[in-house]
C-alpha cells in the first residue's frame, strides 16, 4: 500500500518525518532509481525500491525494534544528530541502541529530561502535540513582581513577534537575589522560557526540564539515561506505541554512559 516517503523513512529509524522531508528536498532519496524531491510523494515498499543516500531501506521499514530512551541532558550538549560546528551531541551520551534522534529539543545550555528514539511516528506525535505538558525548573536574576509573573502566565509577545500561549507558573522559594519558578508549557517555541523572562527584564540563569507529560525521574543522574517503561511510552503517544510490539526495559535503574 503506498504511503508518504517521509513516513516510510521514519519507520526505519533513520530520521524523524521532518528530517526525512529535508532528505527528500536535498535529493538524497530515490524511488526505483529516480531522485524524488517533491514532498508528499508516496511509494509502496512492497513494490518500489526506496533508497536513502544510496542504501536500500525496504527491509528496514517497520522491521526495526523501537527504542525509547530518557536522558538527563547536561548543559553543553546540542539536541541534534549532527553539528557542522563540531559541538557535543546528546546522541554521544547514549550508547548501544543504534541510531537515535531527540524528540524535540533542549537548548545547548539547558539541562534536564530529553527523550531519544528511533521511532519517527512517536517523535511526530509527541513533538507536535499541544496537550503534553513540559515542566521546567527556572532560576532567574532578581525577583520579578507578582504582576510580571501573571503577565507571563497569560501570554506575552516576544521580541521575534511570537505570542506565547498561556502557561502555568508556580512561584517557589526564592533567595534575596534570585527568583525560582516551576513553569509548565504546552508548546515549544525556540528558547521560549528564556525569552519570556527576558521580556520582563529578568534573565534566566538556570533552566532544567523536570517532566514531560507523566514522565519524570528525579533520581536519574545528569548525563545518565534509561529506557522508558511501556506505560510511559503509552502515556505520551498511545497510538504510536501500539504500531509495533514494544521492547520493555531489560534492566532496572539508570544506565550510565
């Protein structure tokens, strides 16, 4: 049955659907020997010969074991699978599971929970969702007024013109010099929390993601990782999780890279 090429490529674990679209635009994908550059093109893996960068992928479509990893990302790592500047990547921290890609992003200098997987369907479902809360621990310079915090919670227009959706902001115990907050977002605009607090002139000095939906792990050391449980996977993307048998964790406790 014909399906969109980006979906078929994502099923192999080579890339997410968005990254697969870029491979198509870059002329890296062929169907029956012809380069395909039009997004939305469909192919039937039962009939057509599909290659990515010269490698036939038909046998890998739908056949690869799905892997879902929860990483406690340190500062100083890029949430990507490659970088022309040669910076350290989050994929460098996770070994022994083949090629993985991050689900969404955390800024280079932001730490906390990040999911990596080879399941493009899962990535598309989770990264594109506006219903999965992402919870962050935020330390800012100075002490914002309650009025300023309420303004952020209602939504503000950032310098780049983006208007943020309403957010949940809980004020935590602050010090004389720094405010501490727990911020819950349902969207993922680039560097959104930093830009939000910049808009009220209180720059972020520490930012850590502590929960993704129902997934949290306060005991996972920075730089360490573990497999998500089947329950955690299904809580984030139940339809994606049912598309193939799930391989449950093979060990208890965090793995250390």
